[in-house]
């Protein structure tokens, strides 16, 4: 039997996270962008009667009012990725199976004035950010560890079945001349579509 990698999760139930977006603010004058991560309050778990608790990071239950250049910063409203596919098209693939779980984020620029500057990923346990460096080609790769690496099966790449292991996570792309574009990790390929082999999926504990 293969050894467990240091990043492999030991969680026995799928982690969950608040539906709240991560708040990002932009200065209308200088263009600085801030992410509101903490307000000094409690980091909580909410019980809604399901088996696993809902992680509620500080950004989910507080109001932030940052200022820059002597005026309030604007809260960036996430734009659903489907609404800007004529400008930039985002995509993702969950890879690595259970032992090397990760996420590949790809993009295709349709309008040369709308290029991504950075990507942030809201996970079950926090936030990860990566910049699109000069001459960087897709994909941007995020590595998962601990609860964020939870997977029902060991398929590589993920077949995007009904279990949707990463549901609740969100990709944020900060795109020039557009703003903040959001893409949830909740895609599901319907059984019988011919795009995956659901009969081959082995769910630990359900065999």
C-alpha cells in the first residue's frame, strides 16, 4: 500500500465552508486592492444539523470599512464567470487524486485588454493567492493539503461526479478592465453523458 503523503487529508467527512464571498476592496484613486481577512472576532463552526460543521472564517460575519487615499474603498462585487466569457474564459480541473490533490486553473483571453493579474482560491480552511507573472502560461496550480485535500475517490483527474468534493470553494480572478470574476468549484458531469465512467468510482466506506 502506498504511503500517505504529508498533504493527504485524514478527514472522514467532507469539509464545508460558508457561502459568503471573500471580500475584496479596491481604491478608486490609486487602484490598491485589499482582501479583508480578519476582524479580530471568533473563528466559528456552525452546526446546521448535517454530519459536518460549516467553517465560518472571520470574513464571513463581519463588516469591513477600509479607506485609502482619504476615501472609502469600494467593495468589489464578484462577476459570475459566465457573464464575461466573451472577454476571458476560465476553466479548472481537480487533479492528483487523494495523495497529491490540487487544482489547475486555466484561462483563455478573448479580449487582449482583459488579462488576469492574479487568482485567489477560497478553500474550506482559508485563502490562497497566486500572481500571473510575466510570460506565465496556463495553468496556475494550487496544491491542496489537510481538509482542503478531501476527495471521495482517487480518480486523477477528478471526474466531476455528483459528490462534488470541492463544492463551496471558489476561484477569484482579478482581471484588468473587468474587476473580480468568480467561478465556483461545483461543476458536475451528469451520469450517462459519456464524459466519465461513474460505475468505476470507488467511494471509501461505501463499497
